[in-house]
């Protein structure tokens, strides 16, 4: 069962890597990162006080 799980996980990882290499997907990822960073910059006072 463990070997089958590893084989499946490596197949999924290979598919994800292939999809990430496509230019249209790279553009979507970069836009999502920009949106996330812009959202976080709008936040409250400068950062968390731990």
C-alpha cells in the first residue's frame, strides 16, 4: 500500500510541476501573489506584536 501511495504522490507532483511551467498558469500565480500582497499591505498597523 505504501509503494502505491508513493507512486500516486509522485505522479500528482509531476502533473503539478508540468502545469506550473505553463506560461498562462505562471501569469495566474503571479497575479494571485500580487493580490495577496496588496491585501496584506492594506491591513492594520504595521505587523503583529508578539
